[in-house]
C-alpha cells in the first residue's frame, strides 16, 4: 500500500459515515494477489458490483487498465472519493482519491490517470 497526505497531516481513510467533514485530500493505492484467476474475478466483482456502488447501478468501466477496471464514486456532506479498481490476471489493485466534498480536484479523471500510472509502474 502507498498512501499520500499533505505534509504534517496523518493519513487515515476518512469515515464517510461520521459527522466530521474531511478537511484535506488523500491518495491511496494498493495491490494484492488472490491466488487464482477465478478467485480474483470473484473478489473484483464482489467489490465493484456487490458492495460498493449504489444498488441497481453498475460502475463505469475504465479502458486501458489491466484486464478489467471500474470506477466507483462516493460522496456526502463528510467527503467524496473516486476509486478505480482493477484486476490483471491474479492481481487486484486500487487507486483512491478522497477528501472534502467541495474539493474540485477530486475527479474520476484524476483517479483514472493515477491508476494508469500505478499499473504502468507495477
């Protein structure tokens, strides 16, 4: 896992169910291996189709990242997050850009660009 926060700030994924609003942006990236292709596909679908998106809505597919990539967006009064999840063979990866709800730098395009760089460097 790689995590970035502003100088002097502690990295800690925001709790979007909390009453406190996120006050600064963060970027996180991680990768893991699932052991076999069938398990990788199952875990990827559970994350991107089963538990994260709004029920009844499929997250958009992102081209050019791994075997399959999807972007999931969240937001409420506490903060916002754009996450690109991908699978490539037996590997899973994620890049998340998160922060205050009014931070206009947090966009799907930024998350996608960072994910492409992460995949290119792995």
